[in-house]
C-alpha cells in the first residue's frame, strides 16, 4: 500500500505561496564559484574530483527594501502583524501538527526552484526521529513531485561525517540538491569534522562548500534546534551563511518574521486534523492514606536541592490533590497539608545516587523510603490503574475497528510507557519475555476478543492471536537488543550512545510506516518509550494510551501530535469524513484536567487568551490605504471597533466575550459599521478564534445514535430515497471562446494596478555603546516611480502555471482585455489579479457547461448503507427527533440545530434525513456532499422533495467561488435525476430558509 499525496489543498498552497512570494521580482539566478584548487595529484584523481572545480549556488538579487515590501504584503494577506523593518532573513511558518508541514516545505523547494532557480537547500532537524521522518517523506513523495514538476530531478542525502564526498557533490551539482542533517551533527564548531578541511572535499572545509552555495536553510522544529536566541544550534545555522532561513513548527519558542500561520484552533475548526476525545481515569476516595509522589527534583550549585511532590491537601471541606514545589530537606508534611494522616512524615535528604538518578528520601514512622521522579508512596495499586487503562484502550480500539474495517481503514493504537521492562524483559542470553504491561495486555485482549459484541462483528474467523497483535518500538543496540534510553531532565536523549541506539529503533518505525497500514499486517497495538514520542507519527493512530506521567501542558500537545493526522484507507487515500477522524486519548487524569492543560498550552503558544478581546486586537488587520497599498488597521481604529463591540453588548468592560457575540458568530449574522467593511472577514475570523475553545470532548459523553426503523422502513422515506439515490457521471461542454470572452471582460473591468511608489525616510543617526540607531525619523509623501525599465517576466508562463489554460488562450484573454499597458506598470500585481480573475471565470465556465447523465438503474446509493454506518454523537451536540431515519441528529452549528428542530415540529414535513458523508456527487471542483433530504406534504396531498443546504447566508454570492460552484453542479445533478425518472416537478433548494417557509405556510397545490 502506498500513501497518496494531495496537490490541491488550499491551506498548504497558502503556506507555500507565503514563502515563495517573499522573493517576488527576483529573476531566475544562479552563481558559480570555485570548489577546490585543481591538482593533478594521483591521490586527488583517485577521489574522483571534478577537473574544473566549479560549484553552483543560489543567488539573491533583490534589495532588502524589496524583500521587506514583499514580506509586508504576505503578512497583510494573512492578517499577520506587518514588520517595520527586515531585521534578518529568518522567516517563520507556523503549522499545526498533522497538517502536512513536511510536505509543504518539500514542495516549497520545488516552487523556489521553478520560480527563481534556487537549487541548494539544507534541512536541519533536532533529532534522528524527525530526520528519519523527513527521509521517508522524501522517498514517498518522489513519484508525486516528479509528476507535478514534469520530471524535475532532485538529489537528496542524509549528512554523514563518514561520507563527506556527498557534500562536494551537493556543491557542484546543478540540479535541486537537498542535504538533511540533525543539528547534533553540525553544532560542535570546535571539534566537528564539518568545520575541518578534508581530502574528500578537495581540501576544503565542508562548511565552506555549503556556505558558497548560499543555501536556503529549512529548520524543522526550530524550538528544539536553535537552543535559544544565542544557542549552539542557532550559531551552527548561521555558520552556513544561508540566503534565508525558513522555520517550520507548530510550537515556536522564538518567532521571527511570521509569513504564515495555521495554528491549532484553525486546524481544528477547519477539520484538517482529527477531533480529540479524552477518556480520563479519575480516582476518588483514595486519600485515606498518606500519599506522596515525586514529580520533579532540581539541583543548584548555589542553593540546596528542592523537590516537587504531588500530595493530598486539606481544602475547604474537601481534600484536593495538588503539586507543591520548592520543598527542601526536613519539611514536615503534616504541617504542609494540614492533615492528620501525614503525622510524623517528612522529607529527608534530596540527593543523586551513584548512577546519577535523583532521589528524595521520605521519612516514615519506623521506616525510610527513597523515591525517584515519578514514584509514589501510599498510592492506589498501580497495576490496577494500568490494567483499567489498557482495558479501555482495547475496547476503544475494537469499537473503532468495527466501524472502520468495512471502509478499508485499519485502526492502530499507541501506548506510551516510561520504562522498557514494564512491557518487555530482555535477558542477558538474548531471551525475551513479557513485562507486567505486556502480560496485562494479552489477558485483557483475550477477554474482550471473546465478548459476543466483538466476536461476531470482528472475529468471524477467530481473533488475531494476542502475541501477533502487539509489539514494541524501542531503542536498540548494535546487536539488536532493546535498550533503555538515557534522557536528561527535559526528556531528551542524553548522549551520543542513546541517540545511536534510538536511530536503529526510529529506522524501524519509519520503514514500516506504510506496512503498518496494511490490513494483512496483524500488528495493531504499538508500545513505545516516552523518550521516542516525537518519532511516532502514523495517520491511522486512533487511540493513544498514556501509561506514564504527563510531565506538563506542552507534553499534552506532543502526545496528541502522534495521532492528529487524518486517516487513510487501504488505497492510501486521505479520508476527510468528520465522523471517522476521532483521536481518543486515554489518560490518568480527568477529562477536564487534560482539556484545561491543553488549552493552557495553546494559549501560551498562540499568545492569546480565549474569551478575551483587547483594544489592539484588530490593529494588524489589513486595509487598503488611499494610495492603494495595503496597510494595517492601526491601534486607533482597532480601539474604535473594540468600543463598537462593547456598545453592542458583545464585550464586557474588560473585553470578555459575551454569549450574544458567540451566537451571532455561529449564526453568521454579525455585522460591522461601514467604516470597518474592509476588515470584516478577518475580524470575524479572529473573533471566532478568540470566542471559542479547542473542541476537546469527553469520550464518556459519546453515545450511539440508534436507527428509527419505523421511519427507515416506511414508504415516505423509501419514496424520498428513491428520488435522490441515483448516481451520475458528467461531462463538460467547455466553450473555450465563451471562457476567453468572459475572462477578458473580467480583466477589463476589475483589474486595478497601481504603479510602484517610493518615499524618503530620513533619520538622525545616534551612535552609542549599544550600536548605531536611528532617531527623530521623518518620512515624505509617496512618489510614483517610472515603469520604463520594469522587467516583465514570462507572463504567459506564470499564468499558465496558475490557471492551467493554454498559452494561446491566455494570450487572447490578455489582448482582448485591452489592459496590456497595465502589465508594464506593475507586472507582479497585474499577474496576481489576472490569475485570480481568470480562475473565477474558469470555474463559472465549468459549472455552466456541465452536463450530468444518470449511469443506469443498477448504479445507486443503497438505502441499506444507513444500517452499516454506526453513528455516535455527543450529548451536547445532538437533538432528538422523531421524523428522521435516526433517533437523533448530530449538529455542528446553531443553524443546523434550528433547522432540524423546525423540520421535526412542522406538520408539513413527512420525513427528513441529514445526508451521510458517503453520499457524494462528483463535480469538476471536487466531491459535493449535500446537507439534507426533506419530503414535504401539502394540504392538497401533493408532495415536494428537496435536497437542502444549511448555510449562514441565502445568497450564493456570499460563498467561496468553488463552494458555490459545487452547489450549482449539485442542482444540475438532481435535475438530471428528475428528468431521467420522468419527474420534471422534482425540486431542489439551495438554502434551508425556503424549505422552512414552505413547511410553515402549508403550501397549496398551485404552489
């Protein structure tokens, strides 16, 4: 099975374009340089060095001011705060885990080569795990990119200090070359062979060869690579003197010039990642004994060591389990907790053992215990807790597999553990036996596999044997023996030996990535060490069980990141059905605690506070100035908008968001004063993000939705289904002349090109010990620059890449538009606008020319498919109904809930159904999934059959062009079905309001 990659995802294209547009105006440029001194020495000849010694590198011809102008344009396009100055050539791309950031930066490489001729790229990663992931993705996308970029060759290699000849090949090759390296292989400037002359590089230092190419450096997870603003990693990156540095992560520690952001909230709201459920194991009534668990120990050269412990504190009438920090030797716990059960218990010596482990001595009446980090005294039986969590994970897995296996989707579950020997014990003689967690797993697996609910639906031929259904991925030594990785205080691998052992384990994980997705492979449950968490990423992980201490809020994001990616089916195709993509986390803490910790980390990462708006919140939103240049709204105007929202009762005096604003946003009815019309769309999106919270749900609130068999088997629903079930195929009667005419007319009336402008900026220089700075700065008015010498690029080539029309058609459009003079005025602006307008005309032409044809009486969606789909819903996102094929309707918005309730209460409605995800209509713009099917019955006995869309607007013009086009195609599909069935009166509705009006007015026969 091979994973298939999608080339048309809008959010990924935005991330690619954001980087490429930084260099707008740059012509295709390369540079040549001398690699090494030419020698006829026999030894050098044996090394196979090129005679000419020439290398090929990247070249940037844009001035800093031009890059800054491009940067500001990109930032304003994505509603990001625009930069005042170009402080460095470091750019930040923020993409949530699971949204394909590796694919995005790999495709960005091809685009930068296509547009500007850049050929040299270095990808730097923090760990072996991520390096193996990048290498695997380069391997898997080889054919995909070859097809997408007309066979453009690419050479890539993983940097190895024992193979320095690859660095020389990197410098001398004229094709796209990519070097992938861990920061650990580059960051020791005083001892690393990368900074030492070597015969295999012609006597040059490898770093000098890389420098000479002026590489584009791509940093994956820079918060772990840089080591801080002045860390060793950052210095190693600077040593390569890159043309620019592109940083990609979901959780940046330092944000340089931000060019694109797809954060956690955006990803969840746009359904680009799995929804998160949490099954939290809450332990109550277990505080009758003195409980102490060590969560952290810190040592200092100047202060006594301190411990942090989890302990039961006496609260107001109840006992609260809390973490107390900064506890030193001799601290009395009865005094700390105000609880009698801790009498005569105190903290003793805090020290390091001979092996370097941190220990806390716990003085007990008549006894002493030594606790390591994570260990506890007086806790409930740990084995009982672990068994319950393993049992719940297996049950969740079987429940998911029962739904997804018929759809060709394999289900995987992941266990994170803290010690290898808890799962598997490896003897000195090479023998293997199960550890306690492994024994528990097999016992609970056998029990659940024998349950009637699963035996009949999953194991008709007998269950997979437990020992074949699970395995562990751990570090391995040179002999293949599993090892316990050494980690430092932050949880990272501690030394070179641990990293080498981890590399062998990671290679196995990534090599088997596609094999694991094959249904024929029996392995379904994977145990992995917590230190290896960042290396495990598979789209079909649906359950993650955390059998270790959750160290902090950031660790929650790292943990769920291993399973956020949308699932794939047996054909390797990504499935976007919302009901299928649910990640369940089984954790040893309450749902509320896990959800709150995750929210806290996201707020910290995004530098926002959910539920609160500040006066300057809207200051960075883009608005067009008098000179046609996009500028930020500014603090003064942002304050006015803030005060308007307050006056409308949407915000409190302190900026807290009221429920009234949330209702308006969900209903799509929030309006703004005319003065803020230009920022309305961005402002709504920002308020939606701030007013909501990440949709983390309690797994125990998930309940099955039953079938209403009386409705399902009734004549009314059968009559409705018979009218919409037919499948069709389509062809497009494409009138090329009409398209050219329409596109030319759009360009003629809509293109607005402003010439390039400039202004003087004058400032007094102040020189001090802190450096040279500008003070008392003044600026002049903008002045129009002459366009006589403006370089006009290959316009037809650019438009062809963006519109997929022929050069001949594009030439006719441009000539017929009469706007070619504007092209020389500002080529980049002209091309951007022309591509957008032509694409809009193309979509309209496709929709206008589409012709559907019913495939035949044997091709239809069977009504029985409703019975095979197991529906689940959440108690707070369901509305009970009596006139639908299911007992309840799942809803995503207030509009959907209101619509379902009104249909259920209306006397005119005979039956209705929310159409399932598998009910799809093919269109040239992608598959279209209508919302509802409704049967109305009038007073005269006549019937109307509707397919309905529930949107926040009644006007197609308010929808995105592609979305409106899909709805129009849907209309044609149903018209063809009505014609083929001989029912010309069959109707469809675009929006719900029309159906509600008919239902509430009891339409007459004449209507």
